[in-house]
């Protein structure tokens, strides 16, 4: 059960047992349970959608967005903001890597963060099905393992490097119910996340970082909501 609890503790703010020091290789083992952590986030979202069903659409969407951000401790949003400043900067790869480690927010972070949150709020206000809210976080966290395996670590000493080369096959089996329920959403999520990962790796000199993983999760979730709403 230790890999399961590590995945939940890493990707969510939900309480877990005290696990002590994380040993070498344990984060890789935990990656098999990324979809389960996604299902837990999705279950909270689906419950929140059910409890707020009678509210105006915009208010319900705002509450769902707040619950979503709170469930992850804004971990992935932080990665999105840092990645925006670094990847959009007209700098050489080494300088972009330095910007990734800068704690200050620049104009790209503000602009991209505002647009992504605005779009996510609008899409959540379109009242997506509770089943999608349950499935989408699991789909995205499975899809994240693909670029984590395909691209090297931009910073070998970073937190993201400890989770690389994740266990795709067991994660795929755990995410399979969500993929079967929403195949077109899943296909779009995988395509967008891989495309963005390829672009980000080129901008960073060939590798990806933990911040980029966070960006991929945010953009994958946004893509899934958008495709579901467009397919109606």
C-alpha cells in the first residue's frame, strides 16, 4: 500500500499515513497509482457537482474550480505558471531552465494563468457530467506517464526526475474504465499532452521538469473539458 499512499500524498492534499523518508525508486513505483489519485480527485469533484446542482451555472463552475484547485494544493497550477514564464521567454534553453527555478511570477505567468483559469471556469459552468469529472483527472494522470517515459529529465536533481520512467502498464489498466467511458476525450488529452511535451522539451534543450509535468496536467484537464463540451 505504500506506493498508493505516496501517489495520493504527492498529487493531492488528502490525508495519508505517515510514511517517513521516501526511498530511491519508490516514486517510480507510486506512479502506477497516479490514476487512482485522479479518481479520488474526481470523486470529490463529482460530489461537489451533485451538491451544487441547484446553483446558477457560473457559481457552480466557480465552486468546482475552487474544489479542483484545493484538492491538488495548486501543485499543477504552480507548474503551469512557472512553465509559462520559462517556455515563452525568448531566451536560450539554459536561461529558460534558470527561469523555471525562479520563485517570482512574470507577465507570461499572469497572462497564461488567467486565461487557463477563466476557460476552466467557463467549461465547468457548462455543467459537465459528474461521470466526466470522476474520470478526467484519472485520464490526465495516466497520460502524464507517457511524456515522463519518453523525455529525459531537464534537471536530474529535481523532484520530477525522481518520478520518471513510471509504470505505464499498471496505470493504464487502472485508467482503462475512464478511457473506455470517454475514448475521444482520452485521445485528445493524450495528443495534446504529448504535443506540448515535445514543444517544451525542445524549448528546454531536450528534457522536461516537474514544473512542465504540472503544466501538462493543467492543459490536459482543460483539453478534456473542452472536448467534452464541444462534443456535447
